C-alpha cells in the first residue's frame, strides 16, 4: 500500500539454524518439546520446513520476491552488526526520516545487543514461567555472527 514501509531483516541461514535451535529449546511450552532434540535433528527439521512458524525458506523466498519494491528494504543482520550507524541511516532514509549524527549514535547505543540483553526480562510472566520450568535459558543468547561454526558440521555447511 502507498505510504507503508517494510523492513525485512535476513541473516546467514546457518546462524539462523543455530539461533532458532536455541530459541526453540527455550520455549518448550510453545514449540514441540525440544529438550531432547539434537541440533542435527533440528537442522533436518528446518531443512524440511517442519519447525514452528513453518518453512523458513518459503518465508524468505516470499519476501525476496518483493525485495525490489520501493516500500521494501532488505537489511542483512551481518551488516547491522558490522556498521549499525550506516544501517540505521538506510532505515531512516527508507522511512523518510532525517536523523542527526547525535541521534544515530543514541539509537546505536540503545539498540545494541548488550543493552537489549541488559534490560530484557524480569517481568512477572517471564519470572513465573521460568520458575515453573516453562522457559529455559535467556531470551538474548549471544547475538554474534558465525556461532554456527560451533554446531553446524561440514556436511550441513555444504548443503
């Protein structure tokens, strides 16, 4: 629709697999109980589209098909981590918003992984769900690139 803007963030699929695996294991009351599912089994489930929220590859392909529309901006997570100020400026331009350098610096500071991890959580719902065992581990895990190297084997990387 005219005037509406979309920002689509995509990420290296191997990092997606690793992050989504840990995310799925955290919310075992929402997803299939993943407590005993190995990363290798999860990787096969992801490849087959048998994970919560459906087929990841169909999802990305549906957005890739409209990536050249003027109201759609694709942002790579890797670029966001490498140069957050530049990506914030791209997003602002896409939205038709002018930002001062000082405001961009403030956005970078307040939206950093470290800052979000520091201030996330602690609400009553999360405390109760963690106490009864419905949530496992932190919501913000690492926020780094390339962590897939710790769990994705050579065969999976070649896929």
